[in-house]
C-alpha cells in the first residue's frame, strides 16, 4: 500500500501557465495523481572540487504552481470519493458528484504504479485513468526513462469520440529543464500543436526561461511566445510571465509552518481585462484541520475547510463561494474515504 498511496496523493488542479496553455487533461475532482518532482541531479562528487553548481530550476509549468496551491478549489453540490488499495501497485477509486446546477456524474478511476523506484516516494511507470457514466475517458502514462529523461502520454475521449491526445518529453540538466510537447498531430490534415519550454538557472535564486507555442490547422497557422522569470528566496517565490497574450505575476510567501499566503495578478490582451486575487492557507496540525480563503478584484470570496477524522480513513470538506457582483452563492460538501 505504501507505494500506491505515495504515488496517488492529490494533485492540485491543473495550473494554467502564464503563456498559452499546453493541451492536456484535467484531473477530475477527488481523483489522485502521482507526484512528479524534479529529478535529483548527479552526485556532487562528479563536480570539480570547489565548484558550486547551480540548482535545477524545475519545470516551466510549475513556476506559478506553489502560489496556486494556496487558493481554495471551487466545488458545488455533494461529492463522495472512495479510495481502495488492491495491492502495493494498484488502487481504484469511485467518485459520485451530485449537483443542482449541472449533471450529476459517477467516475471510476484506477492507478497503477510500477516497481521502478527513482526517489523516496517515486515509482515508475505510472498509469492513471478514469471513465464516467457517459463513457468519457481520461488516461495518462508517465515513465522515467533514465535519471534525466521523463516521458508522458495523455489521452481523452468524450462520449466514445476521440478528442485529444498528447505526448511530451522532459530533459533535466544540471541547471536547466527543457520540455517538448506534441498535441493532436494529424499528418493527413496537416494540423497539430507543438509546445517547447526551457528554464535556466542564472543564479541559485534566479531562473529565466521561455515558452514557444506553434499551432497549425487548414487555413490557419500561428506562433505564441512568452518569457518567464522566477526568483526563489528562503521562504518566498516571486514569478512573472510576459507574452503577447498578456501577463501573469504571482507571489508566494510562507510565513510559518501554519500560514501561507499567495497573490496573483493576471492581465489578458485578448479579453482586455485585468484581475488580482489574494489567498491564504492556514494549517492546524494538532486538529488535523486546513482552511483556505480567497478574494479577488471581481469581489468573489471563497473558502474551503478540510478536516481529517483520524484515526479513521475519513476526511470532510466544506466549500463556499460568493460572487457579490452577480449576487450568486455556491456551496459544496465532500467526503473522502480511504
């Protein structure tokens, strides 16, 4: 059970990068995703004596992730998640969503974690998939080819119709990370999307990089480029993304072991809109309690409260969001077993 539970810890919602987002899959609510942490560089003994190598900056898509993890996740209706480990390498889960605003759904998911261990809590290959009551399927395969190269394949169908697939390869050097993603290629039609990421450590605290998105389909062809800078301090991370589509700035600060805060500023050239949001996360370990709250410039206030009922394998989640401008209130209640 150890490797499956370690590999299937909940992943935050797919964070949107500052530039044009790469095509991908959205993990359904309550469905666990394995952690994908940076690959450990070779031993320091391989470096020349007296040399202080720069650290690996991590992946491009993770630049704003630390800040986004502080924000509460919006949920409406009632959600029930049941996780069941069948062996050390295999786990299944059932998710039931009851909604008053949309359709109620049921999802069945499965996670397989291979025997190859590359870190304290990393095992490969990893295969994750889920299917809902309408027949829509999401699936991902992640494999660590060697100490520096990691690959991923993702597929998506919608009601028995194949709608999306993508493959990417990630190379981690001593002080840089490079990624190439190919999405929905069609040789006969001449369409597809190619996304390249590069992030380079300039100093132990500063990393600079860029994203280039090329898309093509019959009668249309275009390229979008964006640049990113990330500064990492002892207890804070400041990130700025600039591109033709707009700008995205975020600041994450860890005040202490219990309190974390995050601030985001997003400006879109296409929508001609700018928004700012603030969030905080408060952890109370002795009470097994976690509280998240947020407010933005559109006067949308949200909060989530999560309580783990140890020693039982049970956790409860309460969620509420209020849009003052539109006078809309939304709330949700979730139960996770296992």
